C-alpha cells in the first residue's frame, strides 16, 4: 500500500475532494485525521473509513484559527504518534462578484480559509514532520488561478497565493526532507460547485456551460483529485516538490 504506516491529516474532509482523499489515503494504508467545521460530515467520513477496516478520527477544525490548527496537530500526534502527510484542502468558493461589489468581510473570509489556512496548517505541521524525518504537504489551489474567469478576483487571487506559497515552502523545507506541492483542479462535481454560481442559477445549465470550457469534456470528480493527492503524498513522488499539478482536463491551457 502506498501510504502504509503513514499518518495523514486532511482538512475540509467532510465532503467532496477532502472526503474522497481521506477515504483513499486510508485505503492505501494511512491512519487518517479528518478535519472540518462540519461535525456531521466529518464523522460520516470517519465512519466510512472505519467501516472499510481502516483507522481514522475526526477533529473539529476551523483552519483560519491558529488555536484550532495547533490542537489538530497535537491531537494527531497524541493519537497516532507522528504526522507524515498534510493535505491542506479546506477552501470556500466565491459567487461571481465584480471587485467594486465585494464586501471586505467576504474578501477576508476567503483569504482566511483559502490562503491563511495553508499557512497555519504548514506552520504547525512542520515541527512534527521534522521530528519524523520528513513529510509531504499538499495544498489545494485551483485552475481559477491559472485560467482566470471574470468576477472571481477574491477566489482566484487567494488560490494564486497558494501556488506561490507552495513554491516558497518547497524551497524552504527541502532541507528537512519535507516536500510541498499543490493541485489545481478544474470545477469538480462536489457540493461546493453551487457556491461558484450566481444566486438562483440553474445548476445543470451552469454545468453545461462550464464543461464547454474543459477540453476533456467533463467536470472533475472528487476521486480525480484524490488520486493526484495520493501520488504527491506517496514515496513515488519523492523527488517532486514545488509543482502545481493541474487536474483540469487541459482547462489551464486556455
């Protein structure tokens, strides 16, 4: 198994990409810590993992709060003895909004989850990874930071920050044998998809329009991203650090 004996934390794991990744990591041998603000969804992810015979716990975590991230890492190490993999996946969307209409509080909230959450997760995970002799950090960016759509300034720029932060951390942490990479998915078939649409928009019509812009002709599935994260977390990617892996059906080439 590709993550045998590893301990992995996955944020935003109550549904979608995070849930698919947590389940896949566990299937591949990892002990998984599921982190999210959605207690019911997080516990459901844990239940599915345990039902398949693997080990997992849930820790309620708001990734924008340093105290909760610190406790997440502490609980992980107290429970499983170490931390090898961190998937900074938690994120929130932005409905199409022109820059002059974006509320400051909304801008701050998007950045606090999408960008600051990556900083905090890494800040508190690194000391434990150093004790373990190394580790792998994966961050969820977005093709929205590469092939930018109009009226997405807050979301796109927050994910652009993730891409640049990933590169900076890859250089900084290489001396500790800690690899840092990010994934840039296209729009995915997850509960968050509706959050990118205007209020009252028809989801099926919107899906059709989005798919027109994806050369491979479909949206991403949560499992598409999970398998990319698994590869980057595994020893198969032991010489890969600082990359942005597009899981975007060639959308990023537009």
